[in-house]
C-alpha cells in the first residue's frame, strides 16, 4: 500500500503492535522499529487529507533550512511557531530569566490551567524579544548546529565548510547516475550543540528515466504530529530540486527508524483513522525562478486541497 493509506496503516500497526516505551519527554510512546511508505509525486502532493496540515508552516520551515538559518527569528517573522519550545527552554533555564518558574513547562501547561496562562504570557514575551531585540535573538533564538547549518555549512576537521545542498544539486545535474546524491544532518561532533538532534537524519536522491526521487531516513518519527510535516517538506524539496535540474518528480520514499505515537496522541489518531481519505492536492511553484535558493513563500501555492479539519495535540518537548 502506498500514499496516505500506507500512513494510516502504519498508525494502526503502531497502535496494535507497538511496544510501550518511555522517552526523554516523560510522556511515553507506542513504538515500532522500521517502516517505509512511498508517494508517487506525479499523483499529487502528499499533504494528508484525513486532517489539515498547514502547508505554510511546512514551506517556511523548509526555506529556513535551505537558507542555512538556525535562528527562530526568521520563523517567527513568518508566523511559524513550531520550533519555539526548544529556544524558549534555553531562555528559561538561563541565569537571565527572571520570570515565574517554568520547569517542565511542556507537561505542566497541559495539566494546570493557571500555569498554562503563565506559560502563554511568558512565551509571548519571549517571542516579542526575539523579534525586536537583536542581542536577545542572537543569544536565545539560535538553536545551535541544527539542520540548516549541516545542510549548508558542515564544518570539517580542517576548518573548511561543505555546502551539502549546493553540492548535491550540482551532482544531480552533472552526474545523474551517481549513487552519492546524499545530504546528512547527522553530524556526531555537533550533536551536543544542537537544541534537538536531527530526527530526519539523512536523505538521498535518485535519478532515472528523467525523474528525480528522494528517500529520507528518519531515525525518530513522531507519527501523528511531526511525520506529516516531514513528508510534505521533503516532497516540496524534491519538487524544487527537480525544477532546478530540469527533471520531473518521481517518488518520495519515507524510511523510518523508531516510529512512535505518543501516549497522549492516541485519541487524536483514532479520530483520524475514522475519516475517509480524499484526493491529494496539487503543488504550483513559480517557474520563473530557477534556483532553489531564490524561492520565497509567495512562490508556492497548494491547489485543490480539501482536507478534513485539523486535529490538535500537545507537542512533547
């Protein structure tokens, strides 16, 4: 089975067969090891239809990676809040933080309505400072050597930098049959300096019959919240690189390590599983731009997207 049906089948499999495991967030998961789903990108863009996935957030995060940026200011400028918690945690654990106790804010904000209001107030104050205070943003908005840094400026032992993304595009263009079209975000030396070690750790491109395919290896997949973003993000990346290299799109192959459903997402997953799958939407990109590094949010449009309503769930930090 392929496409969204395969995603839903994976969800059912994890709920039925997944091992109960503890995790670093203290939330608990149902988990399986190993899995793979495939999307033929010529059949539609893989935004789930059994719940609404906000494409604007997917696209702005991908552009953030492509720019090599690691500071959440760009995301906040585009009203994207998906990385806030990790930067916020850095601030509230610092000596400069003078507000109310925010220890274990992720779980407490879900359980205590009074604490939740304090958390919302402190998060709003944090975002405002990131957007308007350069020194504060430089100190607390940066997430360390996360995806964009590794994609665009991998530091070598000789103190040089490697632009993996630019190199892989050139390799696809000049050596399409190569088996080395690989970009890695998993840099063992840099892991301690990352706010979160990369979940989507490595991706590889494959060219055949005039089509560009992409396979992602994801070491850790939050199947309900994170994985739908990852599917759409790498599908978009494949479209953009195919456009730049004058290729058609082929498949997006999503290969998983630890695929898990958080214990506090089970009700939401069951709601989603009760919904009918609809036709996938179409992606339109601005063909007047030729380089992946020139695209902005306004250059993308999702058409014919008629999903079921979004399903909210707490993020585990």
